[in-house]
C-alpha cells in the first residue's frame, strides 16, 4: 500500500452530515485514513443539496468530502444493518454528528457499538454533548456562536450582532473531535480498548474564548466587541491608508518604536501618552488618529513594504479572491483541485498539516457520488 | 501510574510561547501528556507578562499553561544545552512556535533534533510555515486574520474592518498542530520513526474559510460581510425582540414552517416570496422585517421558550458573564479551577474533549512558576 499519510491503515465509518462531523473526517482522510461515508439512500448527506452548485454538484459538499468513499445504507433494512455491523466490526473509528439519542434509536448507541467492536473509537460530535441539561436540544453553528460568547466580543462597538463569517462553531468542534479521536487511537494501541469521544459544539466555543474569560474573571468587566482592535495590545488593529485598510500588529515596545521610525513619526513613540502598552491601550483612539494622519498619505501597498521591511508584523486585509490567488497560499499548496466527472476541475482549500515523509498532493480524489463505492466497501468486508 | 488521559506516558518538550504553541500543548496536557515548558531564564514565556493580572500573576498565562511543568534553560550555556539535549533524547514530542530559522540558529533544526532522537515528533507552528515566499515574515494572529480572508467575511455590511473577537488564527493553528502531532505519533507506533509537522497559521485560516471559497469559485462573486446572517440559509441570524437580540436558525423547510406556526404568523410561511430557501435568502430583508414585527412584541426569554419548544434551533446571544454562569456550560465542566499559591483559585475554560474511561477533573494543576519543576525534570533524565 502506498503510504499517503500517517493514518494509512485506519478505517473510518463516517455517518456524519453537513459540517462538523464531515470536517473532522476530512482532516482524517487528508491524513491518510480510509473514510467510508454511510449515507441515507434518500438523497444522502444533506450537504449534497446545499449551494452553490457547479454543474448540479454542490461545491460545499465536494470540498468537505474529497477523498472519501460512499455507501448508501438503509438502517431500517436487515440486510443493510448486517452490512453496517460488518463495517463496525472491521473499522477503527466511527464518527457521527446526530443529536444525542439518535444512535440509540437506530439501535447503535455506544453500548451496542462497543459490544460489536470493543476496539472501536466512537467520535460523537453534537451541539451540546451527550450530558447536561441542553443535551437533547438542536443546535446549528449560529446557535452556539450566540450562546458561547464569541458573538459578544465580535463586531464594531455598539453595532448589530455580528457572526464570525465562517462556521467556527462547527469547525472547531470538528478539530477538537479529531484531537480526541486520535488520542483515543494512541491509547488503544497500548490497551487494546476503544473509547467514546463526546465533543459538544458549545463546549468548544467556550474553549476558544481565549483571554475573554480571563479578562472577565480577572477584572470583573464584561468584554465587548472592539472592531478590529486587540483588547490588551496596542497598536494591533486595522488602519486606514490612502486606499485600502491594512493590519499593523506592533506587539511590543521594540516593534512600536520601529513602526514610528518606519513611518517617520518618531514624535508618536516619544509621546508620553503612548509610553507603554497600557497607556497606548488606554489612549488607543488618539494613537490611531495620529498614525492614520500619516498612513493616509500613501497607498496600502507602499506602507506594507515600508513597515514590513522594518520588521513590524503587518499585512493586507485580503478578500477571498486575493486569498485564492496569493502566491504564498499557493506555494503552500493550500488551494488544491479535485476532478469530478460532472463538475470538472473543482478548486478548494488544501490540508494545512504538512508532515515530513508524506506527499501533500495538489490534486486529491474527488468527493464520491452517493453509494459510488458500494462494491469496494462490500469487498472490504469479505476480505 | 494513574491514567488521567489517553496520552499518559507521552512527554512533550514545549519551547512554545504566548498562544498558538501553548494552546496546542495545553490540549496535549489536558489529554494526559506530560508537558515540560522549556523557558528562557530571563522572564520566561512572554505571556507571563500579559494582563490581566491576579495578585501579580497573568490570568492569560495561567489559563493556557495549567497542568504543565517549567524548567528555565539558557540555550547558550553548555550545561543547559546538555540538559535540553537529554530532554530531546528522552522525550516524545517537541513543540515550538518560533519564526522558521530560529531553531537552526539555536543549533536545533529538524535535522539535528532527529539525529538526537530519530523517534521524535517535532511540531513547528509558525505564522507562514517553513516553506514558501513569506516563511521568514513575522506574524501575529491579527496579521493572518487579515491576510487569510476571515476578516473580509466578518462584520456588518459596509462597516469598518472587523476582527474575530478571539485569536482564531492562533487557536486553529494550535488545533491543526495537535491533529498533525497525534497522527505522527500513531504512525511512529508502527514505523518507529519520528516526523516533522509544519503548521502555518495563514494556511489554517484558509482551511477554515468553509463555504466562502466555494461561493467565490462557484459563483465568481467575492463574499462580503453579512452581519449575523448566513450567506445561503435563511432565516439563520440574529433577530431583535422586545428586549434582547436572539438567534434563530431555521435551517430547512420544516423548521421554517414550525417557526412561523410557533410565533403565530402562518402568513409568513405561506407568502410566495418566502416559499423556498433560495427565495428567503433573496428576500431576507423583508423576511427579517416581517419576523421582527412579531418578535418585538415580547421579550427574548419568552420567545426562546416558545420557539425552542417548537423544536426550532434558537438561543440567546450570551455575554462572557452569562457563558461563565450558564448551567449547561458548568454541567459540562467547561469552567474549571486551578489553585495558585499567589493568585488563589483561578477559573478558566475546561477541556471540551470528553473521553469515556477518563476523568475530567474540575480542578486541574495550576500553571507552573518559571523553573518550578527543574528538579523533577532533571530527575526524569537520570531515570
């Protein structure tokens, strides 16, 4: 077998749909695991029907399910249940993102799964996890972004509620799920025993609140949205230039000094009101005004060169087109392609985990059509 | 040895500072690994000096470094280099988040590290990764949030640039780092060989853009900030009520129908302009107006009960105080404590990865003082 990734040899039974679970199994597939999507016969994964479409195929589905296989199983039919149980017995990892209770209704709760295969790692990703008072509630990314506090610190001061522009509720749950699943695989290699990994999206939102919790508990003030500004490091935000906004992140005294030198405003760094990070944070509005007075005399690209050459972290605010075309993003193989029979060449985000000794192919196997790999999967069982 | 997590028995040499690396090693420590922070003698990890402070101790540092040990090593002193090399030889995983080139300058590039310990897993987390044209550039979270596109889709339409309110650039890089490191550990158990895991923060930002790339490449339109609204599902956003805003996420036809029934506005679901998700997305402004006309007649808490009871995903927009006090968040053990000699009881976010067979302690070992574990670490080497 060609070793395409460190997880070669591991088989994942993927009952997950839409985003959080499929994101986790995408990472596992990118790392070399064999991922078999078990889909309902009637339409499969809901995400197959989410736009935008390319020649009738969902770009959303295709990007999240590249490199996976698909078998459609009706878990109400005895024959398909036998096939599914065969997969459970022979597989290493099972991932699902149903609401707690659903697997039990199907007859495949953790107790039954571990009876079928005591070595199975069962990754259950849900809105609120399998314990606690909200466990049976339905959740989407939008709901946990609201409940988990990230929306309360995102946005312009005093603005309407602002969502993080991508589904970080789903995606971080997928990533914590991967971490839990792989740690359980490591444990299994020593103990021979499987485990259930229970990841709730709301928990993950709490886990990524970073310094917001410390600021609230340490200072007793409830953190609020600050636009682009960092709560405790200044200058560390977006600034206007003559044309576009740019990011400048002068995270310490030396960098602040260098920034003021680079834009020929030594008066700013010698100003007593800006003499320490705490003072700069307190007087951030005046500091921003002073810096922008100079920054607005030249274009973004000129300033990025001048400030970047001075060694001060800075950068443009790229739109999605600029990201997709960026030379470094492409040099890092972060825009890859798949070849789909109907949709043709489809570009999507690549794998950000680069590991020595393994290839990082810029073309990956396309997402499967519903039930496309039935024969290969059934063959796996008869091996 | 008590088994506190699936990674018990693995030792992590942690040279990382501030956020992305320490976040990764915090996850590893939460999962049971022994994490030894190797810090510079002069002040240690920069984050020890970041506010807010509790009795002189950084709440930021304490929350990210709970459960780790610390040894201060001057890598210019031959004696300390010998200790460090002893750690590399006996350790399993090394994590650092320096700019590429720094480890080589210290004499500990990947080549040298793997010579010292061919089984070592080396996790290098950096702004732009170890290859590509920007590799030597400095980056902070703020810079990659700007360059990676997430800021271009976050914020109110037409507003000033808006940062995601927590450092998702660092945190997602930490999580992808953990996934890569653990996959390499799994591979090592079979091959006996270590590997270098190279994770760039900018790459990770691209990897979490989700449907934004598909929308741009599929439709040719550059995605823009949409406030709290989902780009392709409607209604799926924040709505005003008589007092607070709430989230309603009616992600399919059945849920939309139920929502309109629950708020006694069947006229909305029978309106031809709202007859499909595509039509609702197209006519989102009028739909929002119609819904809010009714929602503004009662308080948030009343509507959340009515809409939630109807099975429609919904929730409040909690601030950090509400998150920390939430009954489910606490039932899931997502607010834990450590006991610090000077700072006393410190509360912080817990571990969102719940694994059967392992405890999830609500009190964890506090973050170490600088060099606090020198003796224990030196003892480890003489074992």
